[in-house]
C-alpha cells in the first residue's frame, strides 16, 4: 500500500523520547511493508535540511517540501461562515496543490496537523483519507471545545476541513478517549482510538530513594506553550509545597534548552540536552508531569513510563495514556494534590517500584508497535471501505443542503436534550 503523509510543520525527530507521533505512525506502516512518504508545507533546505534527514530516517521513506509558503490566503478567516468560499481558499495552498498532484499515485492519505488536514480535505473525494486529530490548535484552554451548541457553531466553520472529511465518512483517528469524546460532541462522529506508539523504550531503571530525601525529574519540551506553563507553575506553586530535602532534575527536549523557569526553583538542576531523558531516568526517583493544557498525545508521559519511572501528573498529562490511577501512575489536578502524591511515593519505596513496574508494563502492552500497528491498519481499512461507499453514492456530499439541514437539526436536538437553551 502506498501511503502519503501530509503535514504543515515538520516535527523534530531528534527528541530523546523517540520520533513524534506523526513520524512514529508512518514508521509503523513502513515496518509493516507499506511504502510511505511525507509531504511538508514548509521549506526543508538550508538549516532545516538535517531535520528532514532525521525525519526520513525515522519514517523509513522520503520527506519532501512543497514550493511556496504554507499559509492560507489573506482574509480566509473572515470566510468562516461562507463554507464553500473558505474551502476554496484552503484548497489553494501549495500543500493542497501538491496533494492533488500526488493523489493518483497513492492508495491512502494521512494528515497530521491543520495545514495537512486542509490539504487532505482537498483530495478526500479522490483518495481514501485518514485524519489524525492528535494535536488540535485554537481551542479553549481546558481543551473541551464542544461544550455547548453555541461553541459548536463557532468552531465548526473555523475547522471546515474536519467537517468535510467527516461528512464524507473518511477515517479519523485520535490518541485518547478524551479527544474522541470531544470530536464526537463537536461533529457527532466517533473516531478510532490509535494510541501513540513508543518505538524506542529505554532500559528500565529501578527508582529508589536518593542519599538525601528524594529526586524528582521533570521532562518536557519547552517549545510548547503548555509545557512552559506547567514548568512555571511547578516553580511557583508546586515545588514550594514539596519541601524537605527533595531535589529537582529538569531535562528539556528542546534544543537549545530554554529552562528559564527552572532557574527560579531552589535546588533545581537542569540537565544537558545531550543527556536528556536517559540521564533523568537514571538519576530520578519519581517523574512529575504538571500539565494543565489538554489535547496532547501523552508522548512525554509515555517516555517517562517506558523508562521505568513512576509518574505523578495531572489528568491532562495522562491524556492518550489511559492508566488506572494508583496502579500505573498517580493523578492529581492541583499543585497541592501533586505535592501530596510526590511525598506519598517518597515515603513508600515499595509502592514506588510497583507503580514504576506496572506503568512500564502498561506501555509495553498498549503502546508497543504491534498493537498500535493493528489499530492503525484497521482504521485505514475502514477508511478505504467508507471511500468505496462514498464513490457508490452511499455517503451524501458534505455541502448538500439536505445534509446541512440535518446537521442543524441534530445540533438543536442535542441542545434540547441537554436541558438548557444554549447547551
């Protein structure tokens, strides 16, 4: 099977945690015997050429860029209520034009970010399409972007590519139950859950008490706003509550390191990027993931669990991981709750080792390449089947007036069922 990936911005494949989710999913397909290639909507020459080379190694196939800047034409956002005009503008991007050129020579298209989804929608009537909603931008801070009918009416036109692909019945995958629930509430479609694969699990370590107190490790990517906010709250709100002789190690996946917030934490020790996750895992007792922005794929949390560390984090940090609280990790939604969980594990080394072992087994059982590949190939097969239904006329055109009217009626029915005029 010939697989074409579409992405606007190429992710960094040099992270110590392993390839990011888009590259990891393509690698699974390459290892399963499929031919994969990735089209990127940004230039990959000059300083970014090494990044493209790493991505090619990660996916096991070629990575190419398209000519021209990957931006929507000016004024597109003002067209959010005029859906046909907005779609025409989105489909004029260089990545969309490149997708149309490649469509006759591929069997399925996978898209991984907003520019990629927009380009995929341009060819979703010509080739089976699978959209990976693992990192949705432009939503409410808490990540629940379908709370009310008013919210749905505001968001749907902004994300018209999702509506078009879903209306055609094409494939949509998400990394977590939480994301699937939000998409279901927004579009009344239930995506397939494909967990984020962990391709390079580290050798397990045996966490234990340090010579003085205990050692807490933070690992994340401060290029992401949610990670920066979490680290800042760790410094300002959480760490003062831990107290005692606890030590904090901070490893940043960003290159170069941007750990300005860590310098304000008494006793914090930033690790060199070259040591990264491996050094953190070898020297830490417990891992902390204070993340209050939803919508992630759990990659950093999975990397810590795969390294054999017990993880204490917020519910947002465990999105896409789906642990049993208290068994494979500890969850708290406030800084004080996280501090209590850290002290609890520090006082009970046996429980710390048990949670670490169960967390690593959970990663190996659910996020190993074999089970994730089976789910991904199943989602692709379902998309190919639905594409056949679309070609046979069994799926209505996404802009058909009758379909739009039915969607409006469904929205109103859900609002009435909720028992409030705007819910």
